C-alpha cells in the first residue's frame, strides 16, 4: 500500500530528527569526582549504583512518589499539596531546569527532580489515542487517532507500530518522558467503560498489537507504560472492587497479553491496577508483581501504581511497586516510610530496589543526560500523521452487513440524509479522555466531520449528490428527511467512559454539548425507530461504538458499517469506505452477541459482581462508602469471548474475526510442516493460499487457530497467528506463518495450576505442552475456518519453559507476505 511506504519514510525522518538532539557525552564536564554517576562511559547499572550510594534517604523517599509542584519560569519549585507549603519549597529538591511555556496542571504526573544530583524531573502524559493530560496544562497539538479497538480491528502489525510511533514522537515533542499506555486489558464483556482504550477479547491479538505499539513508542526515546496489570476489566466501583479469577484463566487469558509484551517489546514500565486480585490488591501483590511479572517473565522495568491503588505501604514496597501515583503521596510519604524503616519492616535495600530499575531505564533512554527542556513541535509532521490516522480508521472499519451490494455508493443517489446526534454525525468522533464521557479529546491540528468527508469524496468522484444533515433531536424531522432522501446514512453510537460502565447495550441518550443538562440530552432510540419506519430499506447504519451493541432493526437495513471512534480523520475515512475509494478490510476484535446477558456477562455474579463480606471496604469512590466489597467472579474460566460461543454451540450475531469486503476471498491448499529443533519438534509452518475471487482489489486478514489435544481439556479454538494479505482481482498469494513452541503466547501449551482451588497462589504452576493431535484451522473468522487439518505432534519435552521467544517481531512469523 502507498501509505505503508510513506510510513517508512516518516519513521526514517523522525529517527534522523531524534538523533540530532541526542547527547554524545552529556554532563561530561561534571563527572570527574563530583558526580561520577553522570559518566556516560559507564553502564546504566554502574551509574545507578553510584547514584544510589550518594543519595540521602530523604531524597530516595522523595523519588518514589509523584509530586505536586509547578516549574515556573524562574526555576523555583512551588509545592502544592493539601497541607500547603512544605520544606521542599526551599529548592533543595528543585527540578534540573525548567520547561519554558509549561503551564501548571495539577494532574500529579511528574516526579520532581533533584538538581544537585543531576536527576531531572520526569514528566508523564496519559496514553490512549492521542497525547493529552500530561504535566503541562497547555496540551500540545496532537494527532487524534482512532480508538484502540479500531486499531485492533485492522489486524495490521505495521499500522499499530505506526500508531505507537506517532504517540512516542508527539510525547517527545511535548518534552515528556513517559507515555502511560497502551491499555491491554481484555474485552471480557461489552459493558466495559474503557473498552475503547483496549484492543480485543483475544489475548494473542492484544499482545501482538500492543507489542508493536510499545516498540513504536520506545523507538522514539519515550518510555511506554503498559496498563492496567491486572484484572481491570470493568469500571464499576473500580477503586474498591475485587475479582476472583481461576488460575488457568488468569494465566492463559488475562495475563497473557502482558506477558507477551514484556517478553517481545521490553516495555520500560507497567502500571498496576485498582482491583483486589484474588484476595490481594494488585499494587500490594507479590504474587502479581514479583512471582509473575519479574520472576517468571523477566520484567526488568519499574511499576507505577494507578491513582489511589496502593493500600498498604509495606506490602506495596515489598511487592515492588516502584512509584506511587497520586496528586501527592498517600502511602509513600516521608513519615510512613521512615516509620517502616525504624520498625524494621522495610530496609534501605528495599527502597533502593524501588529506585534502581527506574534510574536504569532513564539512563538507557538517555533521559538522565538529555534535558527535556523545550517543546519540539518541529519533529512532528501533522499532515503525515493525519494521513496515517486516516489509514488506520479505514483499515479498522468493519463491514458487518451489505445486502445486494448496497455499498459502495455511486453517483445515482441525488440526495443523502446524514442523520445522527452531533457526537457521531456532526463532528469527528474521538475517544473520550480521562474520566470524561463527552467527545473531548486531544487538541488536534484539524478534524474532518462526516458531512465534510462525504462532500469531499462526492466532489472528487464528480457526482451530483446533495448531503443534508439532521442532528436527530426531533425524530419527526429526522424521519421526514429520511423519507425524502434517496439514501440515508444513520450514524449512531454509545457513550462509555472511565469510572463508569455502560448501562445498556443499546444506544444511550447523548448530550447536545459537554455542558448540557440531562434533560437536554438527545435520545437516540426514538430517532432510530423513526428513521427505520420512514426509509429502512435505503438506510446504511454507521456504528460508532466501543464494541457490541444490540440491533433489533438489523434485518430491516441493507448495510451496517462499524466505524468505532474514528478519530480526527473520521469524515474522510468513513466517506472513502462508503463510496468504495477504500475497500473495507477490518475484522471484529470482539464477538457481537445476541442479548444483554450471555457469555462471560451472563449473570450478575460475573458482571458487575455481588457483594461479599471480605473485611475490606466496598462501594464507589477511592475509599468506598462502607458497603460490603463488590466481587466479580470469572466463573466462565477460559470460556470467554469466542471460546464461550464455540464451547456452548451458540451462534453470535457476528463472530470474532468477522468482516465483509466489497470483494470475496477463497482459501485453499492448506499445508502444515513440522519444524525440527534440537532433537524434537520446535513448531510448525502453516501454509495456505488466499485468492481474491471478486472484481475489486481488497485485503483479507487470514487467521490461524489451534485446537489443542484432548489432554488439555480445551475443546475450542485459540488464535495463534494472522496475516493481512493485499490482493488484486483474481490474484492468489501463498501465505506461510511459523508458530514456534517457544513463542511468548505459548501457542501449543496450557497452564496447570499448582493448587487449582487456591486463588491466592494463582501464579504458582507451569505451562505444559501436550503430545497428540493438534487441529489447525485457517479462515476469515473464528466461526469460519474452511481449511482444517489434524497434525500429530510429539514435543518430547512436555514442560513449556515459559521463557517465550523474544524473536523481535512479536509473532514468530519468519515469512511475512505483506
């Protein structure tokens, strides 16, 4: 594709630009004797030990918590906290320099530097789909990318790397050091308030694409912080709630994307989550942060808590929560840590262990030596990044229905009714940011509305079609316009947000603007009903949702396109798809179900949970309201997402991996070849042919699944690889993907808990690789795999070493066919 070539050029340009301001031997004039830890000829480990030896305990404690302060233009440190002025206002711990033009923002996303030691202030910006919400209140102009599940729907590794590259580049241009993202929790159910921030219901797809994003971010000299580890699959009572997850599901599903990304992308940091995970809050959990993350996976970065996610000072220190995130420290205060030191509950070595990995990463990224002392907007090409954002939105959109070739549109219709509330049909749909549920997002260089996009493509194609917009607040007026128009484009969506889960799988009321009172919100359902009654047979529905929605009118309309939250290029991307300038190629990263309650959200106990007297406070808010704790039970075990539908022989509305095209594809000629390792099988090569059997060029995301031998007790498919193939009309391509036993997703293995009934020790156990008959499935979705072959495999060594692959490409694929 043309854009893919442009991406390579953009990356090269960005790399050259980055190299122009990287120091060769920064601070060399002060390294002799006075500050030997600034000697860049030493290793990061050596420098860190020299620095730790020099630091006072008071300084060490200050460095393990977020601080509330302002870097003003004079270089003085203004400390702001609930108690007002404190002793740090003297400047003893003043930042190393200031950031001119940075307006104070009380987000608590910075670690105050220590000027006398040469430790710079570390600034962090929030992750997601655009750079916003960092240490400076004057947010930068940044690219508004599509939502993360739209990026997952591309099934495209290159585009996800490009998303990471843009986020890293623009974070660096904002003079920030750390990007808090990507989010990697699984879409266990469609109610999740932050599902738009996460990739998919499948651990392999999530881990593979998150790996690419982390690489893209960190290649720009910015630390990525993967989040939220772990069990953060809902927002209801997120600060106090608990999850009970069986050991096998915890390791094979919810932890697996994090494990893959740690092994394959080496992220600098991770964020521990809010929930009480199997009896211990995540940021206080040695089971999570030591046994799994560090000991089993070999993670060598640092962990930062989510805001207000630490519950015990000593437990968090011992577990290895390196930094406390809050507006000001609550548990990592000078007083509390000094008390723990005096009582012998923690030692200075414990504090050093918190600091060591963060300083090593700062040095490895050049952040200890290079002053991030100015904004660098010149390294960003907003138009090139916008073109990438458009391609992501185009490749991620999923064509769900297209009866009788209703789409693509042509020049025959003389009138188009564009109907939908402002959020979805009147402006570019952006992902919500932070706790907001409005359409507020990044400060973009431009946006393209749906009407602008339609008029752009109509003009480009030379058609004579008029587009009329109606915002849906008056259902009768919307119906009248629909009845009078040749084609209706009905744009509808949902409105989830951080701290709240969706209340319905239908289409909720939407505010007219972000300050609208509840009574002024526009009801979407009456608008939809009115339009369907007026002209359903000529209506294409464009969904702008965070996932599955209920569509009782589905049989009435000829076409449905899932566009997600398409970002700042929304209008152009959707119009290009509707008119066939771009052929849809997205695939669903989650299953679209039939009812409000099924699969992993069938019962109240599964979601949102039931109250249990655990001795811990429950209820909403950071500290609860005195209620019993809300506990969510993952009783479905491994039967989550498409696995549940297959295991229970239930046909969903649209299966995982599903997506139509304006052309058709045919699969053929499946071959499976064993790959020999040292004296035994080490994996397999899966080869097959994909042919474009239609009349237009298109791309097909071919998917490879395994069913494990009976010994594993998992009678359902698991995704183990995918490859997106571009094909001209009538063209065939052979695709070959390699799947190694040692790949980080354990494709041939299953987890055997040491104590299946002991949730507290969920990380104890081992991966086992069964000998026997593996079934290989290849096709266009989890429910449509026309190519299947049974392959007997004997790995001889039955135990998976659990060390993964670290093969550098995140997928074990030595024969990409892009």
